[in-house]
């Protein structure tokens, strides 16, 4: 029999409540997954780009990750994979990740970071929480750019993949069993991260256990796909083209140290004025047209350039905040204010364009640098969670039309990539 109106109303109300709770739960997960490199270059000297792929199978994910800047030379990466699926695995992953981030905050406050103590304390904290038959896989990774080392404790996580300039793949296997209620000993190993290492890939088993072509899994393809991928976006596209159905939470961290030696096409500086915006845009489009015949790629790269160059002009060199811009637009005094601020501004905007050949693919890498005070890139995490927000729309559009955008630590220089 058809449901009467009152029952339908109750069901709809219950469904809306469940969706509301799911949204809150996912928002909480995103707050726990700390990322100090939200569209930020990890090491500006080495152009170290850090990208993430986090795709939960359900609202409550059994995977979690963290990326923390310990100091100017050291970066800590964490991936946690709770056993099984559902609420229990999610609670394990989120509790452990939250506690580790709390420890890191305390250690940074007192300038006393220790990977050994971090591992020891987090295992001690988790042991009473874990069920008798429960286990958790974890990657603890500390990369030190000064000493060129990678310290790691891999607790039953998949093999880490590294790639050097000769496109050779280095495999680093797990050096510890999974963390459980019983057993406490662990091993920290060190790998020398020589300058010829360009790419790193850390990931949960959900990436490699998805089925491909019947009896095969993505584990049979990941090394070749990683080797042939210049960006995380390349690897992501290959992954989702191959797998039939996502069967588990997917988490990966893709690090690429861009080698831009002998790849520069041209560098040009422009004064801070509305007229120079048109001049710079024309120069850039002309450069692209002499570099590639890919009309769509030229359009996308040009769109990104316009948005990010405008940000460098108004927010960077002229120091007009987003809220101030909104007020000026509302009062119809925006362009008058721009012209007024231009008169006393001698700052420049510098654009560097590189062309990189990688296998059969070609990438245009553009860097726009202003002479302003910069900004905190963590603000972008809130902007990108709500694309409807007016402030930051230019950055959001730029991300959608490129293979990645990355700011330096100060926030006054942005690098972006387009495949042409």
C-alpha cells in the first residue's frame, strides 16, 4: 500500500537528519586530516610539490592522513588504515590521527620533535583502544631536506615507491608488522634521499587492491602508472580509468620535486597597472600559441593566468583585501581605487614560463610572483570546501583549469601546471 502523507513526511525528515549528520561527520574528518601544504610548495628551493588523493568509500572512512611542516627542513607524513570497513575502522583511524597531530603540536611548541617518541607514544595510546582481534596499518614518514634522509616506520602498509631522474623505481617495503593490542617493538629505518630522487608515492592498500580486468588488481599496474605520471592528476586519471569498482577507501600522497633546469622558455616582468594586465595577458597567450597548437590547453592556461595574475595585481602588489574589494565594488569605487593605488606603486609582477617534456606528454609550468606581503595558504582549505563562496573564486577556477596550483611559503608566488 502507498505510504500516507504523514509517514512520507516522517521519512523525509529522518532522511534529511541523516544527511545532516553525515555532512557533520565528514566535516569533522576533514578537520582531523591536518595538511600544512594545502596548495603550498613544501620546499621552494627544490620546487617540492605535495599532492593528495583522499576518496573514502563511505562517509566514515577507515583511512586518514596528515602532512605536517615540522620546520624549514623537515616534513612529516602519516597514513593510517584501520582494519576492515565501517564505523570501527573509522574511529580507529580518526582517533589515532587526532592524537598524533596533538603530539606534533606539542612537540613543535617546544621545538622537540622526535619521530621515535611520536611512534612510541601513539602506539601506547592506541593499544588499550584497539579490540583483541583488531589491527591498524600505519606509515610514519619523516623527510629531511637538509640531511637528505627519509626516516620511516611502515607498519604493514604497501610498498613505498620512489623514482629517480633515470625513471628507475625504488621499492621500500614494510619494516614492521601491523599495530595491534599485543606487541610493542618497532623499527625505524633510514633511506638516503639523494638529489636525483624526483618522485615519492605513499598510499593505503585500498589503492592497489581494487580489481582490474577480472583477476588482476591495480597492484599490477601502479609502478608503471607512477613512473609515467608527471603529476598526481595524471596518476589519478590512470587509476580511475583502470579500476572497475572502488572497493575500499583510497588515500595516496604524491610528491614531485620539479626539475626545471634547462626548461625555461621565457621570463618577463611587468609594472603594476591595469594597462600592464592586458599587455601581460597578450604576451602570455602569444607565448602559448608559439609553444602548442592545443587550443583547449591554451584557453585553460590563459584562463588560469588571468585569474592568478589579477590576484597578484590587486591582492598582492596593491594590497587590497577580499573584504575591501567587495566594499569597493558595492560602492562603485573599485576602479577609481585601483588607479589611485597604482600611482604610488613601483612593485613588479614577474612571470616565468617553463616547458617540460615527460614521455609523450608536454607540460607548461607557469610561475607568477608579486612583491606583496603574501597570505596564509591555509585559507584556501575553507575556500575550496565551499566553491560558492565569492572570495577566492579566482583561485578555485584556476585549480579546476590546471593540473595543480602551488604557492610558496610566503604566499606571494604561485606555480601552476597545464598539460598541452
